[in-house]
C-alpha cells in the first residue's frame, strides 16, 4: 500500500463489523487518511485488497459515503437541499422521492427550514451537517468520516459529536471515523484502532470502548481509565511524529 | 440600503470630480481648442446624436465587438474546459495558446485586412482572436482550480465521470469563465478602435480618424467619451453577472 514512492501504510489489516462505530486514531502523517482514501476508492492500494461485504473495492461508489474535513467538497452554487439531493439526482431518482429524502435527512441533522440557503451563508457546523445529510440521503452501507469536526470550534464540535451518535443510532450505519483527538475517539467509538507513526505505518492495537452514554464524559472515571489506556498506546507514536516533523 | 447609497454617492463624487477636473484643465489651464471642455463635448455629442452619425458609428463598433466576443467565448469556453480537464488536450493545445497569446491582435490588423477585407470580416476576426485566448486560459485555470474534494464527493455519491464534468467541474468553473470574458471585453474595446483607426468604413475608430483630417477635436472627444461610457457599462454588466452567478450558478433544474 503505497503512493508514488512514499509508503504511507504497510501491512495494514483491519476488520470493521457491520453497524459498528470504528475510530481510527493516529498522529498527523501516520497514514490514516490514506487508509480512508483507499476504502473510499480514491487511491488504489499498490498491494493487498479491500473488501466491503465480500466485494473488492475498485473505485469510489455510492455504497461508501465520505464526509470530508473541510467544506470544499460542498457545491456553493447549489442550495443546502440541492447539495443533499445531489447523489440521488446523479443516480436518477424521481424528483418527488429526491425531495422527500433530502428533507427527511436535512431534518435528521437539524437543518429543517434551512434547505433554501447556499453553503456560503451557513456556519462551519451547519456545513458539516449538510455534508452528513448529503451522505446519509444516499443511504450508503458505510460512512467514511475524515476528521469531519477538526475545523470546528470546541462547543460546536461537542454538539456535533452528540448529534452524530444520535444519527448513528437512528440509522445503524457502519462508521469509520478518522481522528487525531483521543477524547473524540472515546466519546464516539465502539472500538478505537491506534496507528503507528508514519511512514510505512500499520495498526498498533485496537481498544474496545465499553462505555455507557453517561460515562462518555471527559470527567467520568471510566472515561479517564480508557483515556489512560489509549494514551499509553499512542504516547510513543506522538513522540516519534514530533521528532520527525522537526 | 446604506451600502448601495454609499456606493452611489461614491460614484457621483468620482465621476463629478473627473468631469470637474477636465473642465478646470481645459478652461483655465490650457484654454485651447485642442482640448475642449466637457460642456462643449456633450453639446457636440448631442448634435452628432441628432444627426445620427454618433449612433451609426457606435452601433457598428458595438456590433463588431458583440459578434467577435460571442464567437470568441463560444470557441474559448469548450477549448478551455477540454484543456483543463484532459492532460493530453492541454499538451497538444498549449503551444498554440502559449505562442499566439503573445502576438497581440493589434499586430494582426494588417494581416486581417489582407485576408478578410476592410469590412466586418477582419474586425470580427480580430475580436475573436483577442477574446479567445484570454477565455481559454481563464477557463482552463478554473477547471484546474476545482477542489479535488468536490470531484471525489461527487464520485462517492454515485456520479459518473461525465456527470462530474457537467454538474461539478463546469459550474465550479463559471466564475473563472466570467472573469476571462470580462478581461476579454476590455481587450475587445482596445482592439476594435485600433482596427478601425487603421482600416474601416465606419465605427468609433473611423470617426476619430475622420475627425483628425478636419481637426474636429471635439468630435474626437465625443468618440472617446462614448468609448469610456460603453466600456464602463459593459464591464459593470459583467461584474454584476459574476456577482450574481459566482455562488449561485446552477446549470440544471
């Protein structure tokens, strides 16, 4: 698994169960986005293979919806509604069904009544909600989220994390969520995969997060216990990444 | 509304001072028939407009610009889209655009007249020539400036490559296309006057050239004034278009 001559990820093996919320946690430059891009079908692996429900992935497809970090994937010439129904329009669904679904998912992400606005008129948090609604409206098997809340302020991020858990529960989708934020991973995930520092990175270990909703709080003792466990695993990798970036 | 009111006041002050300075310079500084005051020029403009010569010449020039500009854009936009989208097309066409864009249309006036005659053909050819390269370069730059995530998002939402081109790359490029056309419009005004000065039967450039023969400086100034006004109006229309469509352009439904 390598790019032109830079090997981002090597000997990477991971099984994600249907319906689980998997967080891939790693330092910057560890190749976590490369993993997501390969699953999304944007970059082919140079060796090895990726399967979803038994089928080998050969390119991008509507079965895997991608939520990007920034807002540059939205279409500013379309309204929020136009963005959300974009995939359905490309796939030739009739207009009435498109609108019905788009409105339903706009409501699910808390954007009812905002459908007529254009992305530049909306806040960062609302734009990420459009991205999520756009992906959900397409009803993919799997959601691939590449640090979708990294650019948001702390309060909006916390609100979005709560919303995302609700949406995940309501839809039962499989989620692969990329982040470098240990707190975020523990708040969201059912399992956390920690990556080695790059290059030629692979998975260092997987931690099960068995916390109730009430325990997914930074001040809770059991949360802190999981934090220690994750931190112990990623600490050395952070040190390596810091040394390399100097 | 205070924003647009401030803008209006700004315009009034700007244009007012321009004409006041012109008046002062002409009446008090130079006081020469070779530099007529704005009042005289406007009076002459009204006279020429009544005769019909002003409108005849202006409409001839505008028609040439309009025709050449439309054809130039119609040729330039698809070529720019193709150059921006496909590496092979870019490599084939880049020698043409990179070589020819440095030969100004004004340098081709004599050749154009020899090839297409003194009438409309040579003028429209020159306007097309001056338009097409700017539109191509801006359009191609616009295509390559489309955020890769816009295209990736569309692909994972189920869009085919053709749909990505038509529903994503093209609308995302529209603001760049309009910018290219706006620049080309400015160049068209330069080119048409130069072409009409050298060889033409009618037009604002021809009007300037004829006036020179009889030392009708006020008539020259009328042509200059009209040129300024027409150019300003055309540019405003374009800026408005860019403003209105940049964030809002939707090609379908």
